C-alpha cells in the first residue's frame, strides 16, 4: 500500500483557510486529477450523531463544503453520507444533517444521502468479516473519500481513518457486529476488512479541532490545527496516533494493520509530505489510562488464554457517573449484550455479560457513561 501521508497546518474552519490548506494537503498526493466529469463521489463523513460542529464529534462542515466545491468544479456529482449509531432512517438522517451543519455542504453542491437501502456483500479476501451488510449508497459511487475526524474512543483508544468505516454498516446492524466481534482483535480485523473491501480512494482527517477525553461523542474539543491525507488509512492512523502520543501497539486497528503489513510500525517508515514538522505529539487526555487500552495478542493457545485473561482484567470498562444519569434508558436499549437495566432511575451494568463495546458510552446523551480503568488496573498502580 502507498505509505505517503500529507500533513498541513490549518488554524481554523474559516472557509478560505480550509480551502488553501486542502489544496496544499492534496498536492503531494496528485491533487484531485483522478476525478473525471460525471463521476459519482461519495464523501463518507463521520456523522456519529446529532452534534453541533463545535462539539468536535463530527466531521466539520467547512471541510466537506470545500471538498464538495473542488469535486463539483471538476464535474463530479457529490453525495455526503454516514450511518450513525442509532436508526438508519431518513428522518433521523435529516435531523443529523441539520444539526451537524451539512446544509452548508448541500449549498455548495453536494446531495445529502437519504437512501437507507442496504446490501449484503461477500468478501472472500476478509480475515474476519467474510459477509456483511452495507449502506447501499456507497456501492453506487465510482469512488469514496473517507473524511474522518480525530477523536479518542472508549473501545479502540482512537478513531480516525480506519475506524470511520465502521459507519458503512447500517444503523443497528452495528450492534450485531459488536456482539459478533466482541474482542478488540476480532473487532479490529473486521474494521480492516471493511477498509479493504470499500478501498476508499483517499482518506482525509479533520484534526483542526479534535476530541480528547470521553470520546468519541462526549469528550472535549481540542485544537490541534492539522489536516492529514493519505491513500492509506492505516498510514494516516499511524500519524494520528503519533499526534495523540498513543503508541500504535495500544490501538487494536493499528496493531492488526501492522501485523497484516498494511502500514509500517513507526512513522519513520512512512513518507511524510506537506509540513511534516507539524506532526509533533500533543498532550491528549485519553479515555482512560493509555496502558489499559493495550491489546495483548500472543501466539499459541497458552498465549491466547493469557491474553484473554489479561484483557478481562485490564481492559477499560464502562462506568456510570450517577450524578449525570437521567435514567433515560437509551443505553439499555442500545446495549447489544442486554447488560444494562434501569434501577431507581439510574443505569446499572451487569459486568458478567458486558462485552465492553462502549456503545453505551458513545451514545449516552448525558455523558454519564465513561470509560474507566478496572479495579485491578487501579490496584496495580496503572494510574
Ligand atoms: S443513556 Fe446515559 S443518562 Fe440515559 S440511562 Fe443510560 S447512562 Fe443514564
Ligand atoms: S454495558 Fe455498555 S459496554 Fe457493556 S455491552 Fe452494554 S453497551 Fe457495551
């Protein structure tokens, strides 16, 4: 795979600044010269839910607006879409487009996807996901550009390029995937399979304002002032991890990508273009202790058993901040393991059946579910 990653500074979401930065960003990758008149291009954004742009949970509309204008000027037809975590339904999508500022991109010439049809695909080249259901609008595109957002993530440590393509799985079908691929290694392999199957033409990361803390939806916006782009989402993720000061081996998708020879293990193995000096680690508040996110994959049966036990003991867990919980029951409805009940107006987690998918943390509207270290992790001083 191409191992070139372009990095450019961009101070804010002022359209003229983003436009200039995107042109500089894409130049080392050949620009958009591959776009031909009449091509249908899907911009697969991160529209995880109905969050305002300033919450930094979704791809900023200014970036999508600029990309739309550039593609339309080349004669392309542009559609913007995503499948959020809840219902994949036109009314839900309309609400999300409205809240996340996507009307701005619509004014620039994009259409906002309302096609909620789905297709089952078979992927013989998969390591884990040989058959899955996808949002059909992506299959009608001649090319897909993955336009992701850099954020912390309860289950995977970080979400940027590769993880954004979990959004090609329609709505609640994602919950089945969490159940089917409950272990981080299996989940990461499934994500890598989705990336290999969709094969986006480009991945562009909105890291102008990223998210730290209780990501990917209830964290704190953090100005990081960068845009990144690559033909290789895993190489781009390696740069994002470096920016967040997260060792790649602590991010399951990156660890598996290294193992599957999709990216080198260190950014020294990449070709950095644009403004490589801008890619310096910035202190991020992570979802929990960084080391407790570590995924332990070892060969052999004994290694696997040890790894599974270590994960059980050390992996972060969802935990309730009771003062924030409204007892709305949204987490109980979305939990794929049916591990949550509402008792006395508060969510209660049955840890024996919890698969640590962090859907409750991601979709709690009050930010009451958070990723915490396990008691053993704390006791061993992994603070
Ligand atoms: S979704 Fe959040 S606020 Fe609602 S019951 Fe669950 S933890 Fe409480
Ligand atoms: S309690 Fe939360 S983390 Fe555990 S299985 Fe349910 S949604 Fe996933």
